[in-house]
């Protein structure tokens, strides 16, 4: 995850959410200002010997349900984290099969009610699988018992008639292929009103399914600013990405920084400042600090405070 990719992705996102920010400012000024200055500065580092680069620090608003810049950043970190985990698991469990699953419920006019409905059905299904796994003859195994690990994520869209359509994408590792017809019957039993499920083998590698699973929770391109704000107000604080089984243990980390593990040697630091009127970032090098002055400089506030406040000049 090179810093240049982060910079390009955030630039495109900030250019694409001008109308949403304008709407949010009119209805929730505090939130709108957070979105307006989200990613206002980015502290980037490039290692001279290898050309590797990372984001060291930033000021993201951390509102990925309403802020496209945060949604892009969050999706990138999720993809990076789970791709590493999946690569590790493929070596440990080479016989496991990879499937991309979509779970839906009927559309409805109330987003919160429909979201709670699909979440409740998921809880019922996984509880039934756990009971079956216990070995008790009272509980029969279901198709979900074939899943050894998964990561699921919600996505919210809106139908042409205005009804809300929350659904789940799941990337799963299974020990044998899921019977889609039987799985559909079981999902209908758990939801009480929905039988449509998608089960696709990952024949083109893992990345397309992973990207589809952990992309944005709200489909920004299809939603109006008022819809995006409503999604944020309704679903903020809810768990929208959830791993299970052998796919647990992925540490995505904070949006404001990348992992620097394994990177060493001489480097250059840069600060990228967002110029709102030009809709672009301005890059400038951060002067290197002699080693014997770094501790003193950090405690005295320069350049650390300058990174927090893009308006201050670096000296």
C-alpha cells in the first residue's frame, strides 16, 4: 500500500464528495466541517533505498459511512489486511475452497428495520451452526457448517422505488462446496421472507471477491447526499465488518497511519496539504532533523505541531 496510491485515492474521493459535503454542512455543520477538512494533511514517508512509501500520519474524520475519503481509506486497509491473512491461510490450509456469498432480505421503506432484520437472520443462522457443531442429535448440520472462516460486510443500496436494500457480502473458506438450493431454503427459514442468496466460486483468484466484500458500506455512486447522511445517522456505531473462524485476528489499524513494520533505512518525509480551491494536494518536503535533536524537537512541538496544523509553516 504505497503512499502514492493513498494520495491518488483520497484526491479522487475528496473531489467526488463536494455535493455531499455541501448538503451535510446545511444539515449538520459540525459533521460537515469534519468532512470538509478530512485528509486536510497527509504525512508521507519514502524509503530511499527501496522506493517503498507509507502514510505515517493524517487527520481523517473517521466517518466512512458518510465520508467518501474515509470509505476509500478504510476499504484499502481492509483489503490489504485480509489479503495478507488469506495468503497465510492458503499455505496452512491448501485444501480449503474460496467462495463469495451474498445474503439479501426483501427491500423495505425503513432502513433501520431492514438492517436489523438481516442482522437478526445472520445471528440465527450462525447460532444454529454452532448448536449443530456441538454434536447434539437435536441439532442438524446446516450449509453454514461447511464454513471454516469468513469475513462479512454490509452494503446499503436503494432500489428504484426508494426502498432500502441492506445486504451482506461474505468471503468464506469452506471445506466442501455449499449447496446453493439447500442454502437458499435455510436462509428463507432464518429470515422468514427472503430466499435469494448468491454463492460464487472464486475462480479468478481471491482479490475480486475480497474487493467486492469489503468495499464501501454505502454505495456512494448510487445514493443522493440526503441518503448518504441518513445511512450515517442510522448505522453509525454498528458493526459493519465482522470476521469469523480462522479469518479472525486481522489488525487493520488506524485510518491515520500505515504499518511501518519491516521498513528501515534512510528516508524522506513529505507533507501533503489539501488546497480546497484547487481541489488538489500540494506536496512539500519536511526538512530532516539531526538525530541528536529529534527528541528535543518532538517535545518542543516542531515539526509535530506543524503536521497537526497545516496552516503553520515548517521551519
